[in-house]
């Protein structure tokens, strides 16, 4: 009889068999093991590890060690290599429960010790600058573990939101490069493997000497390589090698900041080759890549089409040298973006350009491989009448003893997106301008320095100094950069997301955090520009496009989208005091010819739509296709915003009552009700500051009515519901989320519980203290795991719908009970808010302690404590962890970093108002001193918080705050505009 085994069903593990075979093994010893066959009775293992690593597989890569260990493991024996504290190893064998130590041959033992000698550094390390320093020859914990993110800088130029270029770079320099929106410059790798983020030839190069390849940049295990390291830093990557033949090679990769008259997007790779020997050498460098196709639809429909619509092309100088290699497309729409690659060769005082090229991948590789191509000694210089867009350029230098040659490579794209008069002559001019500028010595260095300085200036908004140096480095360096990266184009472009996901409207949340950094740099107008671009995606009726690049898509399908806009505007005005922004005119989505209206009227429209029109029978906003949780698709027959608007206008034309809501049996989103309440309450304050008393009064009534509806219909004894149902006339299902909803998939839990109902009921001031305490008990009991707070308890949504998370994902993954870290950081923001205001100090302490516990689990650098099981990028937050294994699944980009920033600003007590800075911190119980600086762009506040050990907060009245040595009443610190530093001391007693 056949037995089917599946990964989640197999309970026996090789580690358990290893421990059972070697019973004297310390239970705290970290081990790695592998079954020898599918009887699952014997194993080969390694013990004494600093953390779990794939040690056995690394040992088996050595033929001699593999032969020895596998021979010892014959006839059902288990074998264990034990690493002792001294670094030496012992080998043990277990046969039928009998364990004996065996004497391995000296040469085998030495090889094992060598292979395992550096195991604690297999994941690299984070230095004091927050840089990830990596040995290229060690195994990879996960697909995004060794990845860096790069971006250009188009602040001050048109359409920066959608035209800021981005790159993904792995530790070998591979990956992809995009310019505006989803337009590829270097091709994405369309492959099932997440590790293949870009076409593998991208950014790679070969060194050839005496007609023989002596080096390939993506093969650090070549016998000629002595050492190979990568350092991923904020917005640039450096990769360095030493060869046994006497060369030092350094690669520096970054994206140029925008310069007037130059291409829209240009990525730079500087390659410095130094001759360490005492002899002159002739070294040829061959550089490769694959241009992205503009015909992206054909990738999955007709790849032939992507080939036959292009031909190879070069631009050359009078002496025949190549200024640029570029794909030439026939269809006119595909000539609106022109890609190119340029190589400049600096050897001493000379500057030269290549005189060899290849435009055919198959010709280049021949019957060899990309690592060892056949036709590398001389490129063909042959023009091809079709694609794809592979390119190789080659140039040879005479490299004197101790001398360095520099190969500057520029890969880029010029576009009509920022130049309506764009044509081929403009393209040639922009490439020529690029070459002219960077032909000058020192210009590449200046550009890199500009990139580094911008990152430093941007992150200077808030600099932290706690008792945890690793946390300080992360908060001060890597966290700000991830938020900056996500503010532009979309969250989709990273190693493991290769598609054309557009800017989601709700990704305006990233601006919630980045605006503080921009304003501190004096870029308040830029924030306003971004806000207006989002505002222009909202329709006259009040719903919004769900996503957009140059045009909007899916209008009004997701019900939460437009509501996020109000929080962004409120934060901006609280930060800058620019109440007149509400009067600025913005285009209205969906109008032709384009109409305009003030931002204020747009907000009025979206509030009316969500509060008075698109509501259900309980007075809460409709769910539509889904809300923030994209997988919460509970109404299969939902309608989009345009259809709803049409039907509503027909409805009120019949009834004659323009104040009635849209009639339907659709479900209501309780989370949207919370978001709506936040929007209304924030507009109460802004309309008051604007002097609009009439609208303020309307909003106050609206807020009160909404609060009553939430309390009456959404509170279900022990939790706020997540959704209210209206279509089940038999009353079998009336709500989702909370006790008794009949939708639990766990027989031990009566009901399903959603983390967002807890979070947003607090953030919207909808939950009272008693409700917060009750919900916190349920969160701790049902949602807390060793790896963080789950998004939802086991739920069987298949009973009410057919396209939800429970039908797409295994339990514990993504929206089906994963530790969705974006949501956990919303929860921590809520916990810190509540901890400052609830009367019970005990409850406040519970909230704060859980928040810090969750923050510590999310902080990406903590993955270094167990990198091969946690597997997350140590510099960037990933989206979620599997709640059963703790693995960081990815993708790298999500709202996690944004809400972590907002959470920590709240924890450290920073809240902007138009009247001043509110300082209201809750620091960790075990810490006694925390310091940080806040740069408003007009002054710098150096804030120091001191307290005894234990839980302290301002609400208990045991705090004194002084500004520049003078004690103030309350905790509102005045806004200074003198460009000076001011010292603020917060003293708890």
C-alpha cells in the first residue's frame, strides 16, 4: 500500500533521530542532521554548532569527507561529528543503540575542522554602521537574506513618486534594475526560484588573460579565488575579491542621483582591478547584462514577439570605439523608453571605450555555461536582427605592477515619461551628456558621495541612543532607508517579488513615516507634491483607484483605500502647520476633461462616501471586494465604485431622497469603520483649525453616531468583530471575528479573532478600558506565538466565501494565521497609545511590555541570532513570519517598517501637533536612560529620558520635563525655529 508523506505531516525529524541515536548529546547543543535514506532511521549529523546551519550538506560537498562519512553510515549506522569548544572535532558512530567514538584519518579530520571552522560567520555580520558584511562562499539562509536595495533620487524633478529608479542587488551583484514604474532596465528573471531576482548575466564580468578566463564575478568558489566579500550598505554595495594569481578586484554599485540633462535612470558599477604582482599584465574585462523588454505582456504569451521586434545597435565614436550598446525596437510605443550600457576604461591618465561587443547570449556562451562561456577571448562584433537584449562589452588594458585600472559601467534608460519631446536625438544627447560628465576624473566618486550624504541627511530626523547598540544602529541607519525606499514607485520591487504590482493606494502609509524625514531636510513641498499625486487618484464620488502607475486601476474595489489619505494629510498638517494645503486644488480622478477641486473637498467627498453612502444595514462601511486584508473577500458578487455610483444615482432618482445610503445586503467592514472614525476625528480638528464650524459640527455628530454603531453592533462580548454579514437571512452567520461567530477552524476556540480588530479599535478611540483589557486577554491566549502575534486564529472562511486566505494558504502562512508583521506593528502602535491613557497601571504595563516584545521579534537584525531558521534579511523588515516555524518568508517590502517607525516614535514619546511637540515616552522597564535627537528642520531637540527600573509613564503624574534647563508645565514642548539645538530632559521619579 502506498503511503503519501507531506512536509507538514511528517513528524519525525533527522535532528530527533540524531538525539535518540546519541543520547548523551546535551539537549541545549545546536545540531544539524540529514537522513541517509527514506527509511528515516539513520542520520549524519553535526553537533556543537552556534546555531542551526546546513553543516552536513557543506561537509558532503567535499568528496573526501563525503566518502568517509557515507562509508561510516552504511548498514543503518548513524554518524555524528561533534565540534568541541576548542574547534577540534570528534566523530561518533551509533549502531543499534551502541555508540562508539571512531578515529577519523588525520587528513579527513583536518578537512572537517577547516570546513566548520568559520560556521559562526556563515551568515556574515552587521558592523557598527549597520552594513551587512558577507563571505561570498558561505551558504545562503534564504532568498532575500543577502540582498540589498538601491534607489535613485529624483526629489525636485517631475513625477518622482513614479520615476525614482530602483535596483535589487544580491551578494554577487546580480539582480534587476527598474526605472519608472515597472519598466525594466536590466531584466527581471522570470523563474520559479525566488533567488533568481534578475537575469543571471546582469552586472557580471569576466577577466581574461592570455586568452583564458581567470575570473568570473559570480563564481567566488573558483579555484583562483583567495577571498571574496560583499558589504551591503545604505544605498550602495561593495564587493571585493582577491585572486591567487595576484589581482585585487573591487566593485561599487549604486544609482546616480538625477542630474539635469542626463537619462532618467542610470545605475553605476565601478570595477577597480589592481595588479598585486611585480609584472605588467594584459587584462581584458568582459561585462555582461540583459536589457529588460518593453513587451512585458509577451513574456507569458509569446516570447518570440519580444525577440523579433528588436535588433542590436551601438553608438560609436569617430575612432570606432563604442559609446553605448543599446537595443533598437521597431514598434513606436517601445521607442518611448531607450536602454543603454556604457563602459569607460581609466588606466592611468588615459580614458578609453570598448571596441568589442556581443549581442547574442547563445553565441557568447556557446556549448559552455554562463560561468565558463566558450566565446570570451574575442567578442564577435556581429549585429543581430533580433533579440533578446543580451549585451557584452570588452576592453583590454596593460596593467603595470602595483597599478589599478578602473572600468566604470553605466546602465540606464532615457524616457518620454519626463520629456514629452523625447526622441532618438534626445536619447543620444542624454547619453552624450552622461559620457561627457563622467569622463572627468572624480565625478563618479562625487556622485557616490552625494548618495551617501543624502542617506545620512535623510536619516538625521531622529537618532536614537539607548542601552542597546544594535537597536540604535538599526533605527538610525537601516530602518529609515527601508521606509524611504518604499515611499517611491511601489513595495513590489524586491528580490522575491518580480511582477508588475503597481502602487497600491493604501501604500500612502509609507509616507506617514517618511514625511518626518523629508520635512526635517526642508522638503515639505515635496511631501505636499506626493500627497497631491495620491489625492488625484480619488474620484468625485469619494472612492479611489486601488492601484496606479501612470493610469489608475480597479476604482472603488477595495473599500479602505481613500480613508488612508486623511491620516496622511492630518500628519502633514500637524507636522508643518500648513493648514492652507487643504485649499490647494488637485485633479479629480475619472474626469475628462480633467476637473479640479480643493483637497478639502476631496476629503469631504471620501468621508461622505464611506460614512453616508457606501454603508450597510448597521451603518458601517461596506467591505466591497476586500479592505486592508486583501484576502478577506467575503462578498463574491461585490461591485466596484463606478458601478455602485451608477446604481446609487438610479436609486435616489427613484426615491427622491439624496440622503439615503446605498441599498444592499453586502457585508460591512468593522476595520473600515475604525479607519473612518479616525478620518472623521482628525477632520474635526482640521476643520476647526480651518475655521469651518458648520462642517466641524456635522463631523462631530457623524463621529458620535459611528461610535454608537460600532459599540452596538460590532462589540461581541469579548472582541470587536471583523466583519458584519447581512446576506444570511437564516441568521447562521451574522458576523466574523469574536466569540460565537461559528467560523472557527479550531475546536478549542469558540470563534475567530483578528488582530486588526484589537489594534484599530484602540487607534480609533472606539474601545474603552474594559474592552481593551478583555481583548488583550484574548490576544495573549489565542494570537500570541513564540514568533509574534498572528493575524488571525484558525478560521474556516470557506463556509461563507470561496476566495479567501483560508482557501489559498496553509495555516500559519500569510493572511491565514501568519505573523503578518505590518499588522503586528499597527498593534504595537495601538498598545503604546493605550498604555499612555488607560487608568490601570497594571494594564498599561502589560500593553507596553507586549509591544516591546513584539518590536524585538520584528527588528530584522535579531535574525542573526538564528539566521538559517529565521532566514530574514538582517537589515530590512520582511512582510511576515510563518507562525509555526518562525521563518521570515517575505517579501521584503511591506508596511512593517513604516509602522515600526511610527510605533517607536510613539514609544519614545514624539508626537507632532501644530502647537508643539508632545513628549510622552514609555521606555522599557529594564532601561533607566534613553536619549535621542529630533531634527524638525528648524531646530534640533536633544531629548534625554531618565527613570528608575520599572514601568513609568507621564499619566501617573510622576514626571518633570525641562527645556534648556527650565521646567515646563505639562509635556508640550514649544516649536523652535532658530536652527539651534535645545536640550529636553524628561525625569521620572
